[in-house]
């Protein structure tokens, strides 16, 4: 059975937060990927914790550009993910923020921060207009629903908006990512090569 992912980036994030059915841990480590069709992606992986092999198949709805900030696009629609739930997007947000904080390479750190901001934006797509708490349908697993029931304040839209407000705007982050991509493409001393 194929999973419906908006982009290949969403498929990649899905493998980062989906636990192994054998050990309950993970993440999945990519071994190989094949694109048998224009909109399909097959991925062979194994669990980092227990080494269990697993194959995933995704139907990809939207192409992702190969460079610049657009290459980080997760979901170009206003609709929430059908494969990654609200709690998982928040887990990705915190994981990527931690990665950004500990990364020595400033360009890689900015990229992780940008990805974290995009994951938070994906989490916010689960909220209905005028409601501070999400519907229980925003949680796809028993574990996520249990966390929501035990700590509903952690899922307050106001709280997520406050987190988003502490980050640079996506517009500013997009410009930085595009600038970093350009810097990697051309070294400053090669300015004459245009």
C-alpha cells in the first residue's frame, strides 16, 4: 500500500518520526530509493535501533525543486498532512531546532532552523479557524492521542503561534537559505564567473 505524501520531503520526514513496529524506536535509515513512476517513490530502509528492514512506497503529489529554499518545500497546499500528525510535526520541530542549536556549520544550522519552522507551519495547518485546541482527528496514533489528552496545553494554537513568533519570519529565513545556496554555488573569489 502506498502512502500519499505531498512531496518527497514529507516522505522523508515521515520516516524520521514513524517508529519501528518491531522495537518501537527508530528512525528509519535510508538504504536506497527508486522512482518507478513520475509520482511514485519506493524507499528501502532499516531501523537504526534494531536493524529491521522495511520498505515504504509513496505516491508523491507535487514535485520539489532541486535547489534553494523551494527544495525544502514540505506541503505546498493549505491542507494538513495525511501521514504525519500534529504531535509528530511538533516532534520534528523540536528535533530540528535542537539539531540547529548544536550544529557548528552555520549554513547547515540555518537549514535545520528553516526546516523546523516549516514543520511548525505544517503543525498549524491542523487547527480550525477560531479554535485554540485541535480536533482529536489531528492525531493519527494512540500514542499521539494519549499525549494530547494528558497535555492539551502543549497543543494550544496560542502556544504554537508564540513559538512561531520567536523565530525569524519564513520570508527572512527563505532569503537566507537562498543566499546560502548561492554562496555554495559560487565562492566569493569567483565573482567573475557569472
